[in-house]
């Protein structure tokens, strides 16, 4: 399914699609270094490293979230395109509902798969902060684990692995509970 906008040229369509896909493939270390060069060195807007207040949180947060934002935007978009052709949308149009109301229903129904993916992404995001913490010189749990690996401090490494495993289990449990609350049909046995 192609989602051409009315009056859009092929060049603009390709550019729009590339801007949505490129952040998925950019590694965090490269994005972090690029942001430091652009916003800290060139424009002197944000600090280059350390915990210096709210301004020092912005670049690492954007670095960590850029890949996830692009992934979820594509996932929700694809689900919305699929849901546009469902029977409930045809029925809503036949009832004469406004397009904004129909799009809101399509959006809510498209969030289910994103919610499931979010349960896996939150622990992965926390576990993946090692690189960003080292680039922005932040003291954090990822940096603690790297230091423990270099110092062969096995109890800290084991605690980190256990914490990440528990985090995966808890996040997936919360997502399953939240999914069952949003869609009661999921909790029913067949």
C-alpha cells in the first residue's frame, strides 16, 4: 500500500520515506557524537558531557530515543494502513461518523502491536545506555557494569544481568496486563 499524499511528487515521497527510515539504521554512538559536534561544539547550545542540569539531559535523551521513535512511527503507520480496510471503518463511514473520529479509532486499534513492542523496548533501552553513558560521560548503571567487567567484579556483573532479566519480565507482565485492560477480548480463553 502506497500512501501518496495528494499532489505529492515522487521526489518528495522518497525524501519523506527516507527521513522516516534513516534514524533506524544510525548507531547510537554515531548519533551521539554527531549531536555533540553540532549542538555542543558548533552552536554551543548544550554541554558536551557530565550532569550539569536539565540541559545536559536533552542530547542523551534524543540520542537514545531517535531509533525508537522512528521504529514506532513506522509500526503505527503500517498498522493504521492495514486497519483502514477493516470492516469497522467501513461501518463507521456508513454511519456517517466524522473522519477525525474514524482516524482516532483506527489509531487506538493500531496501538496494540506497538504496546507489545514497547514492553521489550524499555528494558532494551535501559540495557543499551552503556554506549550513551560513555559518550556523554554520565555515571550510570551501564557504566558501572563496564567498570565491573574491567575490574572482574563478578557480583556486580551478576546483579546487573539479574536486574535486566527482572526488568524484562516485569515490563512484559505490565504490558500484558495493560493490553488486557485495553482490549478485554485478549483475556478471554478461546
